[in-house]
C-alpha cells in the first residue's frame, strides 16, 4: 500500500512513521536519500495532515516535519561519543553516526531543517570531545558535502562554512 493512501487519524501515527524511517536510516545509510525524497513528496503533496496539540499550555501544529525532526533530534542526541568500539558493535555505531548525519543533510536540502540547526550539529560533532575522532569528522564532511552548494548560496550558510 501507498503511504499517501493512508488515512492519518492521530499524531501518534506520524510518530510511528518517523520512528520507522529513522530506524532504517541508522541501520541502512544507503536508503537515506530515497527516504528523504518520500518525506518531501508526502509533505509537498499535502497528504499527511497536521494535528493541533497542546504542551505546557501552548498550542502548536504537530505535522510530518515536526515528527521527523523530533525523532531525528532524539537519534542525534543518542549518537555514541566514543567510537573506539571494535567489531560489529563499532560498525553499527559508525553507521548510525553516518546515517543520521546524511539524513540531516537530506532534510536540510528539502527544507525540513535550517542552517541554524546544521550549525549546532556541526559544532556538537566537532567539539563534543577534546579532539574529534575520524568517524565524527567523516560524518561532518558527509553533511557539508551534501549541503555545501546550498549553504554557499546564502549569507547565513556562508558563515557556517
């Protein structure tokens, strides 16, 4: 079945979609770009509704973008800081870092996130330890390689670069 044909009844379904997508991103980095394209298509075609929510007395719209960005933020926050792990666990951790960073780049290109968020991500990746390790540096390079041309086209983006 098609995601566009689903009837979206509650915000928990958007969270479930975001969870499923991010699970694929962290385990199969090769699917990052196609998944981002699916998200863009769903958003652009307007087939996924937004839901009015209230949290701490403030009302807001919970939409596909918010669901994906909340889940991506949670995934980013859980990235391993120490990647000196050997064997399959180390490979899995490195793939997770690369997958999340590649996905953030694709989300930026599709206007799901902002330059400000990218700046915070790059700073965090480079300065979370006294000296960034090879995997974190490579992940930042992947992010900047994916977003560089777009960043170069704006003053704010040029400041980041």
